[in-house]
């Protein structure tokens, strides 16, 4: 009689060990690796993508990898559609062309993309699973507040920049384009929408988008272009939401320094709106052609006492205008000269030409000395940059400017 053959059953202890291992070591997420062949296709088709730009030799990158993967696991449970949220990474050693394309200056850098467009604000929150997951949830939330009564429009906070869209209905190309713009610029403006009967009075010539600038008496501005042309409405909205002269704070200082442009700063008391308005007008009048070569900023004198001390000023001296080149700080001689035609522009041009730096070391340029007046070679040291100290911390990143990787 042949003996029966029974399948071998695993030891119960082994089964328990496997179960515990599975519970406490879930399957690791598949983070999408980007290269020059797939990056555009993957990012363009993702509603939201968070991309980790890293280098394997960087210890901060190594520390972030498991956190990034676990955050991806958490989010993919909530947003299972692969195009809703993408977690991706770029090995910057292997793909230096991509790193240069997105101006990576430190490792690791987390950049947010919407439908292929990189957001100007990178992720700077805590490097923890909870914080990264919460950040993505926030990015997936609706950036547009739907109003139920036109009284909500009349009682808007006019200290903020508000963009209001009036639409016949939500399921239209007009609204979808508006929603796409709001997703990108919601950190810079408040976006609101009204539909149907509520918005009818504002739709006498069709769907309509209006900008309500800061100030109780500031006039509204109407968008006159096509509401389905994303490039046009985005450019118009960005122009309204991102002011020519921005406020610098301790919260956004690191972000502004990373733009790599010198600062032209008005230091003013918080309630001194007259000086700020005058500065904004002259920047728009004299320096619009310099946009992209220098950042136009204003700062609260009380909060930024330390930079003022660097240029031997106090809040009592405000308003004060200065340039921070990230090497040195230079003071505009007299605020009352602000409205003199060309005076502020010449101050900026003197920075670009190197004249400001030369004059600190050697006195006035020979061409600026009256005939017969002796030229003095006065060696001096301009105040060191103060805002450079707001640059990314070396304790959190590997800073590329100390190396030559890219």
C-alpha cells in the first residue's frame, strides 16, 4: 500500500512571523524615477507631482528617502489614481541637465509641479511623513471658495488681492481654465467663484473674471481676453497677484534669496503706506525694464532692525532705501530724491556697473568730481550683506554653491 502524500504545512511560528513582518513593513512605494526621456510626459499628465531632486552621496538625501517613500504610501491610499498625485525623484548626478533646467542649488530639493508647470514655491516644511502628506492634501484641496450670496463679495478683505470669477455653470471650459489658474496662484491671491442666478448681474456679456486689488477705494479690473486661453488668463492673473514690489519677511526670505537676484529694499514703518506707495510708483516708472535683474522689496523697519544696523540706520531713520547685493549693502543717499527723474534707476545701474562697489573702496569716480577738485582715494569697507544670512541652512541641505557639481 502506497503511503499518502500530504503537503508540507509551514510552521505556525513562521506564519506568525510573516504576518507581523507584513504588518510592520508594508510594501515600499514605487517612486517614479525621472529622466530626460520620461519627465515631460509624466509631469504633464499629473494633477500634482512632488519631485525629490537628490544625490546619493548627500546624507540629507539619504535621510529623506524612506520618509518620502512612506509619505507616498500614505497619499496613494487616499488618491489611488496614478495621475492624481505623483511622487517622483531625479538623481541629479545622473541627470545634471534636469537639475540645471530646474535650477537646483541644494540637495535634497522638493519641487511641486501642477500639470507639468513647476510652482515657484518649493516645499520647505518639516521633513516628516505627516508634514509631507498634509502638504499634498492641502495642494489637492479646492483653491476656489464658492460664494452663496453677493454680500460675501461686498464684504471681502480688501487688504488682500482677490480674483472673482462669475460663471453660468461649473461644468464648462471657462471654469476649468479658471480653476487651473487658481491651482497655480492660490498662494498669491484669494480666488472666489459664483454661479448661476447668484452671478447673473455680473454676467451681462457672458462669464466674467474680475480682479479686486487691495484698498477699499481701489477700482476693480476686468479680464478682457478669452476665458479658455490658459496662457492669456494666467499671465493676466499673475500680473495682478504677484506685485512688482513684494514684501520680504522672515518666512519668505530664504525663498527670495534663492532667486539669486540682488534686493532693492524700502525699509519703512508698517503704518507708513505713503512711502510704500511712492516707492511702488517710482519702481514702476523708472525700473520696470530692470525686472528680472533685481528684486524690488519692502520690509518692516521694526522687524528688520538688524539689517538697518548694518547700514548704520535705525527705525527712526525710516524710510530708507538700500541695495543688498549678497556681498555688500549700499544705501540710497536721500529718500527725498526718490521722485527725481532717473535717480533711482541710476542707483540700480551703478550696482550693475560696479560703480557702487568701486566708490566704497576708492571714493567718487573721477567723472563725478568737479573740475579742479582733487580726487581722493578713500579706502573703505561697505557693510556686509545682511539678507544673505536668510539663505538655506547648511544644517538641512548640501549646498551646491560650495561645490561644482552642477
